């Protein structure tokens, strides 16, 4: 198969239902599902069938749901009882509309979200409805041919949407994540075929390096460098691992990507495998994300059936198998050596590096580990070229970054912005500011490894290096906004409690040090501490940071150090007399 | 015992440790080179003959040009490497780590059967720990005296996993492992059942001999009587490797 | 000299053991399938008991202590059966900021169970989760698998009271 | 190999000469007391034997179980406390010593790390009292309350309740170690006791 063949396929899939002009897209990502999206979906289906049949001569819509899109009747419509399935289409005043389950549209706090759009149109071009109830279904369907339903309307020209730039999330909320054809129809798998048929592995490496992409899991290590290192390693057996063990509390970017566009991640992994010479990949995903696991499983099965995974992909000699490995509730497994230990069936305890996974990883073989968002960036880079990607973002941080906005902020949800976007824009414009007329106090980035940024630094452009200067990190992309009522000592204690109970127990400074740090923070929070306790706190922070075995321990003091840096007065106010 | 000759395919490198010019085989670790040259470097989880665990963090050293610290037990030497093993900063960190260990469980030396023969106690002295600045956790841990020959006192365990490794790697029984995580970690036999009921323990006692503290001891010893003998380990390890 | 390992028979004729065995067979009875296998035991039986751990250890040729060590390392694996109902309070950052601690305390007080425990009558297990990824709905509670967003202590207690 | 044994004493062989041998003006005043301890550390002090005679040329022991004085003087140069802080009296005593002593020495493992008295800490105080005064008593079991200081909920090392200047671990610290520490103080230096003693020594 070459690119032309695939383009023909995509064209064919796009025109599969030539009569359909519109889609009512229901967000079926986890957050909207839990606020009632499945019921809304069912109501829309019912409403479609209730609409009077079309005039004679017009084609009768297939209410039963075209059994399929992928010629895979067994596969579709098996979603978690949630019923992504059964697209129905009906005519409403000359327009034919079908109901389709899609991935995350971003504004989770306004869910369930429903978008009415022309077939294939992007999210921004749709009419979006917020907080939809099942009883709104008839009105929404009626709006396909008429004016929007004003009381539900959620304008897509508001800053929340307008200020975003969607690359990783370009298909999220547009395509049906369970539909292989849907992914191909929007150009999916073309970059993989392009890489396999028109590029050498070295050329792929060059584009990735040229793009300036850095690891989105938190460290910000240059992706091209990492890939090249693994590619150069001797050895027949190499592995690609996708780290989907998104464990930062308050972060749900990877989950949304997996739930919204799973093929994109698989495609990125396959391109990586081709570039470094691997034939086997693992996706290590949290068991706490059942929906993501299910959609990924479906995607792997369908990609394999279509010949985009497995043996001789796209009729080339390249083969690549992907298996899912489930985590079991251990945050430390996000650390790469712990993650590999877990894939090997062991306790998820990290080991000293070097050797790095690139040299000696899974079963001692050279191994490439990237996170979900990193892999999701690969296909667009191959498609548009590394130079295109390098044109987005700042000098040292290229491309976009997906953030999960949460906490006391008007618009909570998932956003994607170019690197270098000012924090203030994210919080006030995109996030809509703080609700209830309260004042902003701080935003926490990087989860338990990160820190808090106070109001006076809101004008910082968000990129890897900028955040570092403020003593925090980009992390995987969680952003927790706190208003004036937040107690920063309590926040520090919360994160330390997290690190303490997630410490694997292997190295002494992390195991025993986080215990002591937590006890000290607790003492301070309760107003029982003295000045020397504060000094001890700072000294212990230094030791734990400098001597811990892995990233968990090394970064565990960050929330304390950061809150001490910007909110020291809050600590001191809680001290009792010396 | 003369050192074994360097295999043909291994290079010899030169490096400095604390300003001393030294040569070493390229496949040696920093701690091995230090031990060969009588450069003192504290460690608890490392034991010659067992696999590297890298967890006690006491053997951390500074390497010129590197921002972070490296565990001497887990880092191979390299040509031109400049290693510092005893800076003020390292001494401070080591002291704190030893204090953290003392505060974590109840190591009451005066009534310990290993008193005077304990590696942790000795380290406290050499690292200058004359008191522990962090509060003692005072958690209560169990003792297991069910084995007819040996006794396990979790209160004195520092989770170095020497017992786990020697049992798995040298004896081949894998009776021991760790359960739980964080400070709740415990060494266990089989399915965390009493040691005396273990179906897999061969009673060889290697775990007792390699234990650095009074956590694993012989039955019938009283305070200060438990002297450990680890001379078997490098011999057995070498012979196992030869196969 | 080859010493053949003999795999243990299924512990009983309970059909669920076949599911567990199938997971191990699919992975060629390799030791690295341990976590996958423990997942399938828990899916089938709800928790891991001694019989299951012995069977898995024997089948995968792993030591008992290793199986126990792995089972207790990962918080998702339960060594005791859960209550009839499970109430999972998310304690992720967003939920914490919006009052998850109050929810836990209220449940703790009303039913005298601490997180991770089950009421003596086996009716309710109180659990906490690190982040269920529904930060937009903070504070969130997962009651018997169903997500409940924007909860107050009163709402949660009312729902728990209605359970059988 | 004797690397686990206590290092040899490096104390000065003889005490420094003092300006004007007879001038008691220059003597260091000393106060000692035992809190929750077995008095073993004080016994070890007595084990200095004939060196005590040398020491009293430089030290005035103003208050101690070893001497007759009943009241802790307002100002003392060196305070030496043995034993852990286990009850209300211990706490008061420790605070008084800290207030009145220029240099405070934490002498012995009980004072330095809680040692044997702290072995009750993992248990609730009520359970400890029950065990001691009810469960193991056959005749008129009762918890004494009158005329005895109340136990603190947790036994604590001295430095957790007051600032300490010099730590001398050991159970008990050897007489040589005590001699070394006092000699160093007399000579105006800060002693490093890890040279001469350790936990459990």
C-alpha cells in the first residue's frame, strides 16, 4: 500500500454516506460520560427516530445504525455499555444528520457536550451545546436546520476555544475514537505509510530531531535525541513503550488523548518503532482508566486487522506488534525503570540509572519510552515536516502542550496551547478566571513534582525552561488553580502525603525522608512547630532532593520548596513561639 | 588473594578518586575500586557477591562535571573520571540518611543482640551521628521467633534486601521478598507467614549472616553476642558465576 | 540435566479458574505475566486469596514471596473481599482543593470505617483514589462504579444511606 | 578486624595546667541530674576513679545526686543530664537545666535517643500503665497517682524538649568518654564524642 492507495481509502470512507450532511457529536469521554452523556446519546437516537419520516423519494435513514463503518460489526457498539454505537441518521428539513459518539471536546465542566456540525467539520466550526439533558435532544436535532438553541449554546468563538491551537487534540471531539475508518478518513495512518514507503529510518529521525519535540511526560528530554540513541544501540531486539501511567493527581491529558484518538498514539508508536528498529511495543496504562483501555484495545484490534499493526505493515517488511499492560495502582510506575519492572511482572521499584533504558531497558534490551502526548505529536510532524512543528512555540520548547485545567477556575477541562502562551492568558482568558469573585492566589503545575506559581509571575510564558526558573516544572500538564482561600501549607502537606504513600520504599531518603517531611508539615499546619522545625524542613528537603534514587523522591520536596519560596509568610505565621 | 587478570576484551582506565590517581578495569564500579584501594566509603545495601540494589544512598559520590550524585555501587568507572567521596556535602547527606534510618524503626542498640557488631551502629559512629535530629517514628513492628534456628525482628530491619538477594541469588530458594511499599515495606517469607512455617526455607542461615543489623539473628543469642560471618559470600558468588 | 516443572492442577472445578489459566496460557506461563494474571484473578474472584496466589505461583514457577510481594505492592490488588458496595472518594488535587477531605471524613464518621476498610457487616467499603481523572467534576465520588460529580458530604451520605 | 569496636580514646593524657593552680575562680561549675535513666551513666562517671581527683581541680560540682546540695544554682557552666524525658518532673528538670546552664550535655543513650524507656512509646500510655499496675499485679491493683509525677504520653530524648550542646551516647558512655568530653570542655574546645563512644556502647 502506498500513500495514494491510502488517500483513496480515506476518500472512500469520507464519502461512505453521501446523504449525510450533518453530525450530532456527543462527547463520550469519561468526564462527560459521568455527567450523563450516555443518556443524552440515547435520547438523541430516540429523537431521531421520532422525527417524521422523510418525504417519499428521499432516502430512509438507517436507524438501526449502519452495522458498519469498519465492516466490523463485532467491534463497534461494544463500548462499555455506553453505546458509542448505533449511529442513526435522519432527515431534518433537507439535512441528513447522524448521531456520533466522539472524544473529548475540552470544556469538561460544561458537560455533557454535544456539537452539531457539518460532516467532517472541525470543532471550531460546529455549534456547541453545553450541559445538555436528555430532554434537550429534540431541540438540538431541530437546530440542525435552524437557529441554534440559545439556552444551551456554548459559542466556540469564546477564548476557551479560540485561543487554543489543536494539534494533538485535532481529532478529539471530531472523530469516533472507536472507528478505524473515521481515523483514516481524516488522514490517519498516512504519516506511517509515508514513513514506511518514502522515508528511511534515518530520515524519520531527522524530522523528529528537526521538530525540536521534547518529551511531554515531564522531563522535557529531546525526543529526537532519545530516538537516535536507541536507534544507534546494537542489538536485534528493541522495544517501544508508551507510558500511559498518568498518575499525577489533577492530570488527565493522556487519558483524554487515549479516549479520543487512540489510533494516533498507536501510529506514533509504529513510526517510532520503524525509526529505531523495534518490532514490539507496549502501552502501559493505568487500570483506573477502563474506558481508555477499552478504546485502545479496540483500536489495536482494528489497526491489526487493517494491516497497520502486526506483520508486514502496509506490505513493507516492517512488523510491529503492540500489547497493553495494565498498571495496578502505583504512581511510581510512571518512572521509566519502575514501569519496565512492572511490565516484567515485578514490584514497580526503580533502579539506578545509568544504564538508561535506551541502552538496557526491557529485558535488558534497548528500549524507547515516551509518553502518550509525545507519541500523539509524531504523526503530524511526519505529515507536515519537522520544520513546520519547529515553527510553533518558543525557541527551546516547540509545538503545543495539552494542559488539564482544574481547581477553582471557571472553565475546567482540557486545553491545548502553543508553548510560550502566557500563564495569565491560560488562566484568565481560556480558563475564564476565578469563579465567585474571589482572587487568584496560585497555580500549581507539575503535580507532586512541581510547584506553585503566584500571581506576580503570571506573565511568564509557559515552556519547559520558563517554569523551571520559577522552581516548578511543566510536568505532564496538570494545572490546578487555587484562589485566595487556599492554604499553601496544606497544599504542600497534601502533595507530601501523596509522595509518602506512593514512595515505593526502596531508597532510604524517599521512604523515610518523605515520612519525616510529612510529619514536619503536619506539625507546622497544626501550629505546633518552631523555627528550628522550619530549618529542619528545608534541610531535609535538600537531602531528599539530592540523594533519592528516582524522580519521585528527587522531586518530592518541590511543592514544599516552591511554597516556601513564594508563601513563606504563611509558614511563619503558623509557627509557635521559638 | 591476587586480583583476577583483566579479561582480554576489557579495557583498563585511569581515574582519580579524592585526588588519588588510580587505574581500574573499565567494568568495575566506583565502590569496587574504592574498596581495592582502601578508600573508605559507607554502604549498607551493597555487599560484594550480591546483585546491586542501589537503595541505601550512603555510597553516593560526586563526579566532576556532573550535576547530580552517583551511587558508587551502581556506577562504572570511566577514563578520566574524577570522583570525590568525602566532601562536606556528602558527609552531611550521609549523616542525615543514617539519622533517617535510626528514626524509622526502633534500633535500640543497648539491648540488641548485634550490639557492637552492627553495620548501622558502626556507620552512625563513623558518620558522626551522635544524636538523631528528626523525631523517632515509634511505630510498632513484630518479631518472628517461629523458626527453630533464627529470629526476625522487623524493628531492626533497614530494608536493604541483602537477605532477599542472598536467598534468591546464592541459595536459590527465594524464600524472602519484600511486601507492601513505602514505610510499610516488610521483609517476608513465603506468603508473609511465620518463618518457621516456611515450605521453602532451607534453614541455611545465609540471610542471617548477611544482615547488617540485628534484624536477622540466631536464636539463643543475647545482647552483643551475635557476630556475623560473611566470608562465604564472595566464594560462593564466584563459584556460582563460574558455572 | 533438565528438571521439568509440573504445573499445579486448577484449585477447584470453579469455572473462573479457567479464565485465570487462560491468561497464563496466553502468556506462555512466563513469569512476567504475573501482574496480568493477578488482574485476571481479581476480575474473576474480586480479590486474591492464598489459594489463588499459590496456584499462580505454581503455574508461573515463581516463588510464593515474590507473588505476595507483587500483590501487596500494587494498591489495586485486594487481599480481602470488598464490601457489597464500594464508595471511592477521589483525592486527586482538584478534588482535594474542592473538599474531598470533608467527604472522606463524613463517611468515616458516619460508618466508622477508614479508607481501605470495609464495615463489619460487609455492606460498604470506603476507598480513596489518587485521581479518577474527572477533575472537571471535582469533588468526585465513584459509587459502585458510577461516577458522581460535584458532591457534598450530605449528598454522598444520602446516597450511601439508600444502599441495601 | 576490629572496625566495629569503639575507637580508642583520644583524650589528652593529662589535663591542661590552669592559671594559678589554687584559683578556684576559674573552675567550671557543674550540675548533674538523672531523669528517666538507671543512673548507670552516673556510675560510669564514678568509674573515672582517681581521675576524679584530677577533675575536681577544674570542676566544681554544685548540684548532683553525687553531692549534698538540694537546689540547682541560678547559673551553672556545665549541666549534665542522664536519662530520657518521661514524666512531668523530667520535663521541668530539663527546662530548669537549660535555663541555668551555659552548656548542656545529654549524657547516655536514654537522654540521647530514648533508649530502653522509649520502648513503651509504640503503646498507648493507658495500656502501659494497665500492664504495669493492673495486669501483672495480683494484690490490690491500682495505678499510683498521688505523690508521683504524671507520665508523659511519649518518652522523648532530651534534645526534643530543650536545646542540647553536647551529645555523649552510650549505655553507659565509658568513663574514658566522659573524661574526654569534660577535658575538652575544660580546655575550651567542643568535644566530638563520636571519637570515643557510640549508641549502645
